């Protein structure tokens, strides 16, 4: 009879999940706005769309938004059909040109929307509020996640009656949580010239880790 020798390379570990959240007030807005035109003739639809869009872009730049913060996010030309007696008939074309606009002075968000609509924009599909210094707040959240994992491991060790190494032997950063999604914004709400009230709220920036701690019985 013989006995296996214990594998001294295997160490007792406690594995925990840590999470931390930092809160930040957004300081920028990203708008998706554009111009949609329709005409029986595709060239006429394009020409009309280009004319209106040039007015919108000029208005944005007049408000101090630089060209680098104005980017085309969609440009589509789609045929439009009608149906009569089960038959499909081409009735014209729709041109859809959408811009993504970054407003770095978040207090101007409502004014930018009003201006774009006054210049002919007839589509405002979303607003997303973002934090320019995202990494700084994420690092705060990461520190809280590590502290959370340490506290969990210490609590588990205390309940088990074992001695734990305070410092983790291994830490794995887990994928970041999704950033706040865009807020839907209906163009029909923009028919009035009254200022658009905008509420930014706060963004939650979350970090998560997995940590392993060695312990002694």
C-alpha cells in the first residue's frame, strides 16, 4: 500500500467578483439629426436634400460647432412604392441624410435642436449624453471594484475561519458595462419653436473584476 504525496503546487484559493460604480454628470451631448426628402424624381429629391442639409450644417457651424464634430452617419436613397390591386407601382424616391453632431457645451443642446429644425431638419432620432473624461471615472469605479472584492474575500475567510492573504494573487478585469444608450427623440415633438427642455441626469460608470486570494487553513 502506498499514499499519494500531496501536490504542494496547489494552493487554497478564494475567488470573488467585485464591482464598483462611479457617478458622473454628462458634459457633452451626441445628437442624431437629419433631413428626409421625397420626390418622384431621384435627382430632384437629392438636390432638395442637399440644399436643406447645407443650411442645417451652416447653422450648426454658426453656433460654434466645428466641422470635426459634424459627421454623416447615414445616407440612403430608397425607392417608394404604392400598391393598387395587388400591383406594385414606383411613386418616387426618399433621400435620408443623417448627421451625428457632438455638442461640447451641453447647455446648448436644446438650442442646437431648435436651430437645426428652423433650418429644415425634419428628423431628430436620438440624444446621447456622455462624459468626456470617461477614463477618469472608470478608474474610480475600478478602484471601488477592487475594494469590493477584497471585502468579500475577507468576509468569506472570516466565515470559514481561515487566514487570507490581503493582497490578491490574481486580478482579472471584466468587460466594461455598456455606456448609456441613446434617448429616442421624436421629430413630431419639434413642431413648436419653444425651447426644447433637456435633462441630462447622471451616468453610471461601472467596473467589474474577478480576484483570487490565497488562504491558509
